[in-house]
């Protein structure tokens, strides 16, 4: 059982942080960062501070992983900070590992939210025994052009600002992964939404499966395999795995390689179910389904419940996933629910 952090309330102070790519501090993107901060203030009523190193730019932060780790440790240590919000992902926050004091995280549980390469920081929290939240980042969802998506806003409120059971997570009726350049001239242009979201697809399984949530960006999880961050096999027992793919759009063969490794470790044989997010641009949408089926067939796991096309990956809008929360896949009704609260 992971320790749940206390819920956020209007008026709380949260910190923004750059754990990987330092784009939030680049002059040409500063407007985008400020737009995301304004949403934290105006939509959620939060006070916002930037951690000291977080806006020093991409080059500095790449050369100084210890500075990024220092920001993270200090954000957890500071009792006035009630939550930590990732600015953006990247590709190499695994370099922070030597500088992490897990006791600091363990002794100061608080909300941490982010996605993509923030998967590594979620594993920091997991190793320290606290729950964290796979979800929106400043430069993406919070700074969405014109306004935040209501689906995202409601999920954040239900997951981080309430200690009641989250309940059924319905598919978003619309989605987008349109690439609209992050230039200030596009600030008032909404991205085009796709009206056909297909809903959730049950790839296999029967009945109702329940388990505690663990997972992340499937490519980033590869960075952690074989390190001290990787959870013990016992933690995966009776869990529900969640996987999503990044903007790198990994080829289906890679999905097979990675899933086969989970099988070789004996992890897939321990879990109660898997949920997969909608791929960006719906690239390889059908091919990924075939790859998943191929590996599960190899392992003789043809009855393992697998739900596909959920809204928590590199598309918008997205819902928030609390690590360690109890979730449910209803195969008969093709529904997904989080039957737990995200916070205390």
C-alpha cells in the first residue's frame, strides 16, 4: 500500500519543476509556461512558485541533473509546498537517480503530477512508498491553447481536490494530438478536435478485474528496468498495469519486445489486467492491438482483461491516474473505474 498525500485545496501553494527537458525556461516558450501557471491560479485557485533551477533553460538543466534533483528534494522538504507539478517531460530524468534521497520523499508525502518522462519521478515516489499522479503537465495540458479541456479539469478536481472515491472514468467524447507550434502567434488558436473517439475497446477478458494501478510511459519504463528503481516483482501481483506510448510513436515490434520482457520477468503472469492509452495521432492503432495479442498469446494469457484506447497518454484531453489506487476493468460493460480516492 502506498501512502496517499493530502488533497489539494484552493489557496494551497504548489511548485512547478523541470525534471527533464528545460524548455519552460527558454525565452521563446516562457509565454507558454506563464499561461500554464495562470491556469493553476485561475482555474484551480492555487498559489504557484517556480523551483529555483526550473527556469534556467534547456542547456543548463541538461548539464546539471543534480540541480534538477535538488529542486525536487527541496520541493518535498518545504512544508509550505503542498503539491509539485511537472513542467514537461523529456528523455533523461533517469540521470537524477544518484541524487535522490528517498527518505525525504517518504517523510514528506505530497501531490506530484506529470506524465511521459515524469514516469521516472513516479518511480522515485513509488520506491519511497507514496502515491503520485500520472497526468497533466504545465506546458501541455495546463497551457492548452485558448482554454483547458473540461474533461481534464474535472479529472484533476475529482482526483486531487477531493478525497471521495473517483468512480467511473468515461471516455472523452473528443480528442486531439494536433501539432500546433508553441509560438505566441498561435496562442488564441484552438487545436482541432476529433469527434470520433471510438470509446474503449475490450481486446480480451471476461468478468470484472480489480487491482492497484502501476505503469507509465512504456518507453520510459524501459529506462528503469534493471536499476534500483524497478519495483519488486511482488508489487505487480494482482495489479492493473497501465501503459501509454510517447510522441516518438514506437513501432509495433518494439511494443512486442518490451511486453515480452514483462512476460520473461513473470510480471504479466501476476497482473489482473492491463489498460492501454490511445496512441498519439492514433498511429499504429490497429497494429498495437495485434502486438498486444501476439505477446499475451505467447504467454498463454488469452483471458487476461485488456482495455484499450483510454485517455491518459500523449493525446488531449486526459484523465489522472493515481499510482497504487484500486481500479476496476468491467469486461462485460467495457468500463473502467477507479474505486478508490486519490488523496486523503
